[in-house]
C-alpha cells in the first residue's frame, strides 16, 4: 500500500490548462462553451494587496474560492487518466480524493510509478508515503493489511492527537455537548470495519456516557407547527438557563 500526494495543488495549477480541460469537457458533454468563458473570468481576475501594491494572480487558483475545488478536481481527473494510460506499470488498485491517492503496487515498483507521475507536468509534483507496520493513513482513515492480505480500516488519529473534547460538566448548551459525542459515533460508524470497531467506539462511548448522564436533549417533530412567540437570548450557564426556560414556557 502506498499513498501519493500532490504538493500544493491549488497554487501549482496552470490556469490556461484548467480552462482548456474544462472547455474540452463541455464540448464532450454537449454543454455550452460559454461556461468556460465565465470560468476564465473567475480565474484570471483575482488580485491581492501587499505592501500597498495590487498584484494579479497569474497562475494557481485561489484557496477559499468556491470554484477552486471543482477546477482542481477536473484537472486531476484529466491528469490521472493520462498518467494511468502511459504508466510503465498498472496499479492493482487506485483511488483518488482530490490530490490524495491510495494505491496498491508491488513494493519494487513504487519509486518507478512516482517518477512517472512527476514526469508528466513539472508543476504537479507528488510525494509518496509507504505503509508502515501493515498500516497506511489515508485522509482520516487508517487502512490495515491483515495477515490474510485482506484490508480493514479504522479511525485515524495523528500522533499529536490529545483526545480532548468539551468537558461534559462545562457550561455549554446540552445540544453542543451531545453533538460532540454524536459526531464521534458517526465518524466511527463510517470509518471502521467489524474487527476494529471496539477500539474506535471506545472514545465516543466514554464521552457520551459522561455527558448524557447529566444532560438530556429534546427532539421536536419537524412537521409540528408552532405559534409565533416572543424570544429572548441569554448566555448559557449551567442549570440556570434551563430553569428560566421552564419558567418562560410554563
């Protein structure tokens, strides 16, 4: 198992290449080419102010722009099609999410494949991460190679992870406290396999036990119609706001 990652994808994209790829895709899918003109306007009219001087961004797409992730994904899709067609060796498995790829290759072919990827475009350069101890981190998932060569996966946490969350006894609204535990459960449910669920669920279950024992969250029917009421916003303080809320609604 090996992961290939593009270095600084957004700032290394060549704008004209991106526009031409989008224009070609529009033609192939019988869509108006005017969209490419609008895209060119979005990508070539960006500017920045530094030291009291204005600068135009010549290449690269702006991070934070709504159109940038779409353009980057379209470019990388075109890039990987060309890369896989001309590769000296075909990966056994290849999946990509934006600029991160999870690939299964023979160990002696990883460097050859990396050199091939870096030879296609001088601006798009990849780094490589090999599996260690039969595990490889890909996005927020830890992929595990089992002794029978099957794959399982679990939640990945960096070595700097402190396992610290909102204190269950802190002065936060109960819905905020419950949302922390719920998000942990949802992440574990979508990221683990049967043989790794115990360890992944331990963190979320410990948090939920400490919070739900003191707080309860009421669920309202979304179809229920409420009469217009006057409302007041108060800073949350443990127990006091619940008492005031009960008095106001009684």
